[in-house]
């Protein structure tokens, strides 16, 4: 179940702490995983499949922001301190993923600070690979967001 690089490359002791808060998630192509404006509960880690992330301005049509594929993550609102998802996600290929509640990750980080640091660094590496020089900024956002949960 836990074949996502985020889990595979963590210190084994820390990945063992993370595994109990992960739950499997699967859906077929065409399924809306979450809609913009709904409660931001989960961060999703894609094992197989693809999702389209879109944003709809209040006065316009929906805009595709990006596509997330195997080994990617989406649903960042759940861990960066937002109560609601700031975008929508729809599976555009059958999706196999694991997901975790932002509140569970926050609790884990509070109870196990060293594990939390390692997990947050892994999350930051996962997202900042797309953004040059963003690693420290992403770690800061994740740390602050989890403190707010």
C-alpha cells in the first residue's frame, strides 16, 4: 500500500509512525476528488493515476492549474493551514493513492518532533522539486500550517 516515494525514502522509524495515519484511496477517471471551497481534510499521495487541479475565480471560468501524476501530491490546503481547498481536483485517469488528514499529521509532528521534521522536509522536497529555490519557503509554510491545525 505504501509505495509512494515520500514513505519509501523516510527513515524507517519515521515511516512506521506515518503509516498508521495513511489510508488507501482509489477512484475511477472522472471522479471529483474534492471541490474548491470544500473543507480541506486530506493531502493525497499518488501511487498510480493522474489528477487535474483547477481553480475557478469567482468571476470567471475554471482554469486548469496543473496535472499531478504518479509519485505526486495534491490537496496541499490540508497541511498549509487553509480550512478549505483553494482548488478542485478531478481524476483524469484511474487513481490509486494514499491520503492523510492534515490534523493527524499535525498531531504526529507535535508528538514526535524529530519525525515531524523529517516528514516535513520530505513533503517540502516533493513540492519544491517543481519550484526552483522554494524548499525553505515550502518547509516554512508546511510548519506554520500544521501549527494552525
